[in-house]
């Protein structure tokens, strides 16, 4: 670890850009390295043990190359599987994970009906169910595993358009009407999903509060970075993006450049 090193933001694809966007706001004195594991995308279908081994293995090279001050896992599926293994393998690096915002949703709901919109991988994790048990035992939580929404978000961010009917089909199960009450909060438990939230609002059968955890994740990272020396001056180097595939396509490169990221 280098205390004045960059913050490394890791995701399976473009979803972590929603977290990077907020992290830049709260940590303007830090450089960032964004890692897109596009060779492993999507994570939802991976076997847990294989995915854990993959990510831990990737971080060996990433830490050696970039000497980050902190690593931010901007992916719910990865975070619910790999955080203990990463902390054990690399004890000198602070890691911040991303978990479904079930606790704030349970605190804010008025109807008592909350939906968690996630990938199938996050939905089936025991970690997610433990969060419901610990923080939302007095509300009704519906877990909705979307197989297609992360891919739709990738398409939208890369190409600027998305099939709105397909978005509607993915979010429809989130909306529950029960005993005269309706779902009033949907937790976006995948960092890809906030990029589609305007389309979700348009296609939703009624208004709800969509909880995007990106700002909370960024502020958690900031609380750790603030304890480290360095990072108070504006960075001289540009933020970088690393693709785990050897051949990212043009649309992905254009998107990253639009976020002010250079390859390297």
C-alpha cells in the first residue's frame, strides 16, 4: 500500500462508474484507477468459489502495479462473496465493499413494502438474507433478481439507447400492492442500475424512492482515506482505466474516455 497512492475502484464492467462519480466529488485530492473486469462480466452466473479465486488472483497484480491507498469493490455480487478473502490475502490494503442498502430502506419506508432489485447472484447470497434479518425484520422485503438489467445498463451507457419495454419487464416484479399499501422504496443493489434509473422512473407503475448507494459507499471510502497521510493536493496524473480483457471494444473505450479515464 502507498498512502498517497490512488483509490482503486473495481467492478465487473461499467457499473462502478456510478461509484467513481461520487468518489471523485468527496475525494478530489485523490487519483483513481478504475478496473473493469470485462473478461469476467457478468458475475451473476459465476460459481462463488471460482469468482472468489478469480478476483483475489487479479488483485495480486493490481496491487503490485498500482500500489493503491484503498481498494473499493464497487459491485454487490463481488462484495458479498470476496471481501473476507481479499482482506485476508492483502491485509495492508483497506477494502471497502458494496452491500444492498437494506438498512436505510427499512428505516425510510412508510408503507412497510420494500423491494431489493439485484442480480441473481446477490439475491441468492446468505449475506443479503442476513441483512434483511438484522435490519428489516419489521418490514416486508421482496428480493428481485434481474438477469438482464446489468446488460441493459451496459448497452445504454455504451450506445446511448435502451429497450424501455425490456427495462419495464425487469422492474415490474418490484412493485407490490398489499392490503391497500404499495411498495414505496426500491433498493438498487447493483452499481449498474443507477444508470437506468430515469428509464425506471418512466416505466414504473407508480412513484417510488430509488435508493442508489453510490454516495454512501464513496463517503465510507473517504472516512478511511482521511485517516491516511497524503492525498490533500490535487493529483498531477490523470485517472486511469484498466480492462482485464485484452481487447475492449470501441464503445467501452469511448465511455471511459468520457469519464476522463485514460487507458493504462
